[in-house]
């Protein structure tokens, strides 16, 4: 039987999680992003907003997570010649951690980029031979054990 874990007796503590992941793209796609030649608009600010929205909505998507009062969230990008890395950081003072929020935010950012550049990545058969999302993971998790 599936159920949410009871966190009612746990104390509120400061928590922070950082996640990362990357999307590999053709160098020509990266050049189009830098030149602002993506038909759907600029993927990075769009992916930033999508990630922030996603981090706030994790509890609505993943059935075993709790609504968490996020106190801070950020999204950064590192654009290279053949990839874009995204890093998300989430903070909250609550009874449970924010790892899923950071992971979900990073993943949604990467999916948003893919969606916005897919016309540049398709080959003649409509496939995506180069584009791939990799390495989505928690980079760090911090928990201040002291009670507030």
C-alpha cells in the first residue's frame, strides 16, 4: 500500500539541496541559442522560469512528496560548445528535504531546452541522434540539525 510518510513530529530545520544535469546538443544548436536564432524564443530564461515553477509544484506531481514552503530557489546555466549544464538550488526550513525539488527543477529545465531547440536537433528522419539529457543528480544536500 502506498502512503505518505508522517513527518508531523519532526522538527523544522534549515535544508538546502543542489542538483545538476546537462543536455548535449549539436554545436550548431548552441550557436543558434547564442545568436538568439531559436524560433520559440530564448531557451535559457524560459527554462529558468519552468524550473522555478516545477520546484514549487513537486508535491502535485510526485505522490509521496509533501508540499514544502520553499524559502529560496535558483537556476543557473553553463553553456559550452556542445552542451548546456543546469544547476538548481533549493532552500527551505521544514520537516523534510528539498532534494526532489532540486532534481525536478533541473530535469524540467533540461526538458524545456530540448523542447525549444528540437527543430534544430532533428535529422532528416525526424530523430534526435545527438540530443540527450545526462547526469541528473544531487550534487549536495545540507541539513542544519539545530532546531529553530
